[in-house]
C-alpha cells in the first residue's frame, strides 16, 4: 500500500512539474518589447457650447525625437459631424506642445452602439534615430534577444520610411457644458 501511494505521489508531482514548465514557457513566449512611444495625445478640455456644439481641445506632444509630416484627421459616430478640417503640421519637436481645437455638431441621428464619440488620429514620420537609440538602451530593454528584435523592427521601419499612427477617442457623454 505504501508503494502505491508513493507511486501516486510521484505521478502527481511529475504532472505538477510538467504543467508548471508549460505555463512558464507560455508566459515566456508572450514576453516581448514594444517600440517606445513617440507621440502623446490628450483631450485637455471638452464641453458643449450654448449652441449645442461639442468643443474639444487636443494636446499633441512629441515624446521621442522630432516627428515630421504630421497629418491630423477626425472621425466620429454618425450622430456627430466634425466641422474641423484635416490639419497638417510640418514637424513636432521634442518637448513642444501643439493644441488643436475641434468642433463637432449634432446630426440628428442616433449614436452608434458604443455611444457618441469623436476620434482624433495622427499619421506621422517618427524620428527613427531616436527610436533606435532608445531601443539600444540595455537598461531599459535588458533582454538581449528581445532588444535585438526591437532594433531590427525599428531599422526595417526606417528603411521603408513607414508612417506611424496614433489615435484617441473621446466619448461625448464625458463633456461638460459651458457655463
């Protein structure tokens, strides 16, 4: 009886070790670095004015290097129409802040399934040298294999002159009313 229970114990122990090893491998395979952030988008002010139009202020700031050829575009749920035209900026230098005001009016239609919203998107050319320099930092990216993958991706994007994009969505129910 003693050998049967110790045999069962060994089987359970081995199964536990196999499961733990598989879980560790799965977690290890999910680990990877992301390219560093280049752009910060923030809604700094939002309200409905006395005419019922939604007014937003969006702050754009470079968080890594000199961004160039920025194209700022807008989208919205079907119950809102953005009246602000597409904007372009030649560049956005590190630490500089740009504020863009957006105006949207109600269309009379119903909001979509997620509500009333305005999306602000930006397509731009990042500062590839700054990305590569950041991705080369062994203190910020200590895993050599993952750091190398990140560097290869950054260098490949630089060769292709790939445009990056970021976006922020604002839900109109978060807006205040102008006093």
